[in-house]
């Protein structure tokens, strides 16, 4: 290729350099976002892999006894502790304020060969290892609110076993007899490497759909910026054709002049991703940030992204130039758009059908085909996004025909006529914003879910939200339980401490469904109608958050508690976080409770909706990226449309049309396709979000989105208005009389 021809086509004016800089800048932003998305996906996978050991379920610690009469079978034989296994208990709930702490209690022989991830040898009884974040929390909090629950500090857990720097994890040493009391401990000889546990399908599906939702606008941005200055380029290529360049040479020049700034922009994008990596790692996802190293993609990934972006940009530029039919006098023929038909609705309907099928298979037909469920949902989501862009021109043309009939001004007639003639090109300018509104609606709908269960009210007959309870382990006497309650009563903020009794501990056979209480203690638990007896009973469901109907006290069949065992300790507080945590610490460190103290309010912290709500930060980040890219894409596309039509617009001005009318034409051409598909984007977004939520769990229901959604929607419309307004100056500058010259 002649270097002189390339220089003539690429350089030569300030606008040419500005166009190349615009291409490089847009590609840099796109590549940076692609690498950060890639790094984020790798980081989430690495994070889940490091935390896989927390999902170890082990093997039963009790061997079931086999007898001829199953009803008379005993409690089973404990599996003996050996050097190649440890006894581990995963406490279901350890709460501090509104945070969950992952607690593992371990009992092991001195000769054990089992290594705890991030620790090594299991801690001795009474000592604990904590994650750095939890240890900082313990050191900054009074001991009677948190640190007293775990014992003596032995060391920190290594980062190699932590999902993230904010993870709250503690491993405590315990005596074998202590862990065998409630029968929940398991034997562990090795720790799992399964990074997801039972929620792998739902977890991967949510992340994949989120990645596609952000990835699509990025590709759209790169596609638009590489087409900057198309009209100016066609004029320069016509000059090259006039001096003898063949169509093949012109196509190669077009590919090269796009590839060079794209390569520069891609390399800048790689550097920008490296610079922004520490900042991106500070974004909390599902409760914790990521380590900066998690976002590293490696040079191989960077080379692949750069190579694909540059090659794709060059090939698209060459293809567009070849299709334009540029001759010595410019574009030799006008490329007429094919009239869009209703067949354009097929991708959209196919995508919705795939997502609906995935939901019906699981929730209605109850057919589980794990190899098909997630691909149907993810593939359907991708088809919906593509289908929204494909059907847009057909809807735009349909609306423009109606608008043309009712047009009463020159601006209305001209805008409607152009939209009807070129619906694809017209809709392309606003397609980025349409996709942004759809993506924002999906994210907002998905992050607004709540469980369709009744929230426990605070009223007599139910355990109050400011109260806690902890079941008492086997083998503990009433005197020990009363002493634990007495010590708790001495703490600030504690209003009452009550011991509940039963025929046997809750963890033993023979434990009844009722709790026996002293009648004089009942008012402290919120009861009002108290029978005039010394001892009363209440159903054991009184303790659990799923009980929403008040329970009544009944007179106990026996008058005394001498023949009963302590089964639960209940503490009522003044509701302050400090008092609640003091009560938890007092019960957990008493040595007689079988499980950590729990409150009715703890159920919200354990809700399975945390899977989606924990990704809310990613959702809001996706909203921001989609809206920002859409605003930039609309500005670039609108400016490009003005430049491409500067001769036509110049002729209108030459005939006496005011600039204000031209501005109204451009505004209508952007507003009609946007408003046409806006409501469709919003409706489809929430429909897709509902299908995703139902796919994961049909006990969820969507509520009104947070105010952030309406702010994002308003910001999208403001960006659209600003993008179109920004081209008003360009209209006056590019439509002088000289623009009507034909050479």
C-alpha cells in the first residue's frame, strides 16, 4: 500500500486528528470495561474457591444402631475421633449487630494430621483463630459484646482461606464432649473444593446474566465510536478513488486507519484497567470486597481482548466501506434500507419463550434438567436484548407512519418522512439508551425482591424482636441454667432472664413440644393473659420466627418444676444493639447452651434473598455503566447523523429554513424512536427480572423498585436530552452555504 495514500486518507486536518482521538478514547473506555468485567468474573470465581472449605458438610459423627424394632433403637454409637479426622460443628447463626459471622468449632486429637485451611493445626479448646476483619472488630468492641464468645486469640486466618478482606470468620477449639452434646457435629477428614455448594446453578445464572447486561452496551459503544466521522471519511475515500485507487485499496486503507487508533486505544484501555483495578476491588459484592489480585486477568487475556477488538474494528470498517459503493464522485448509489417487517419480533419472542420455558419446567412441571435450565435462561436473556434492538426499527416505522398523518409542521413532516424511510439508521442512534433502560429495569427489579412470608409482628404471645433465646445442652442442671440467667441479669440493658423447662433437653428423645415457665416470669416475655397458677406452658413454636400467630399460656399439668430439665434460656433486652450483643455473648460463653443465641430478627440476615440482594452493588454499578455508555453512544450517533446529512441540511438552510426548525427535526428524530420503545424496555426489564427471580425461588416476590431506579431513569432521559442538545451547535457550524457545494 502506498504510504502517501494512507497519509492523505488519515491525516491532513484538525478534524481528522479529533476523529482518531475520539476512536482511540472510546475504544480505551470499552477495553478497560471489558478487562474489568473479565477480571471481576475471575475474581468472583477465585473468591468462591477460597471460601469453599466453609461449605464442608463432613460425615455423620454417630453411627446409627440397627435393631429389629426401629421404634426401640437407641441414640446410636459415636464415631471415635482419630488422627485423620476432626469433629467439627458449623454453628448456624453467630450474629453481631446486623452482620453474620461464620463460626466453626473444632475438636481434634493432639496427634491429628488434619489441617484447617488458612490455619493448619486446629486450635486448642478455649482458643480461636479469626479473620483479620473479625479480629479488628473484636479489638474495637467491648469484650462482653463480642470477644467473650470465642475465648483467647491464637492467630489470624491466612488470606488464602478467606473469600475477601471483609470476611468475618472464626475457628474455635472445643472439647470433644462439648461438640457431641447436641448431635450436630460432623466428622471431617478433608475439606471440599466445591466453590458453590447447592446454589451453583442460581449463582452462576445470576452472574452470567449480569455480565451480559453490562457487556452488551460496551460492545455497542465500541461499534459506534469506530464509525466516527463516516461522512468525512467517505469524502476522502472518494478523492482516493478519483486519483486511481481501487475499491480494494480503499477498503484496506479504511481498515488500517481504524485499526491504528483502535490499537492505541486498546493499549490505553489495558493501562487504564491496571490503574483502576485497586479502586474496582473496593466495591463490595455479596458482603465483602475482593482482593486486588483477584481482578488480575493476566497478559494472555489482555492480548486476546486487544486483538479481538482491533481485528473486529478493522474488519467492520473495511466491510462498511466496501458496502458503501464509493466511486470517484463519492457514494455512487444511495443504499436503501429494507423495509422492516413483523418478522423482526421473532428473536424477542423466542427469548421470552426460552425464559418462560425454563421457569415452567422448574416451578410448574417440576422437571429438573440441570444441563438445560441455565442455558435456556441465559440464552433467552441474550435473545431478548438482541430482539429489543431488532424490533425497534419496525416499531419506530409504525409510529412514524401514524405521526406523519398527524404532522402539522415542517419539522414534523420532515422528521417523520426520514424516520419512515430510514427506520434502522434512526433507531440505531438511540439503541444504546433503549438497552440501558432495559438493563436498569432488570437490575432494579431483581434487587427489589423480598420473601413472600409474613414479617413477624411485635405483639403479646410472640417472642419479641428485642428478645433472644438459646437452647440448653444435655446434662446441665437447673442450678447451672439459673446461674447463667442470673449473670445475664447483671448486665446493662437486660430487663429479664427466664429459664424454660421440659421433660428432656430439645436435643434428646422425649423432649416435648411445650415449654414450662414460672407464671411470675411470663410478663417479662411479653405475655398479658396469664393463668392464675404457679406454672404455665407455651408451645415450643413460640421460640421460632416463622410463628406469626400469638400463642396463649396454658396451666401446666404439674404444679412444680422439680422433675423437669432446663431446655431454654430467654432474655429480654431494652432493644439497643449493645444490650442485644451483651446478651448473646453472655449466653454463648456460659458453657451450657447448645447453639448460639438467636433473635426473631435474625431470620432476615439468613434469608436466601441475600444471594441476589448481596449483588445489589453490582446491579447499581451496571446501571451506571449502561447509562453512561448510552449517553455517550447517543451523542456520538446523533453527531454522526448530522455530519452525514450536512449537505441536505445545508440545502434546507439555503432555501430559507431557520436553524431552529433544523434543531426541532433532529430532536424529533431522536425522540420518536426513544419514546416508542421506552415503555417496552421498562416492561420487558421487569418481566425478565420476575422470570429470573421465580427461576431461583418461587417464594420471592418483587416490590416497587428503590428510588435509585427512578433517579437512574430520569438520568437516562436527561442524558438523551443533553446528547441531542449538544448537537445544536454542530448544526449551525456544519450547514453553511459552502456545505451545499457539489464537486
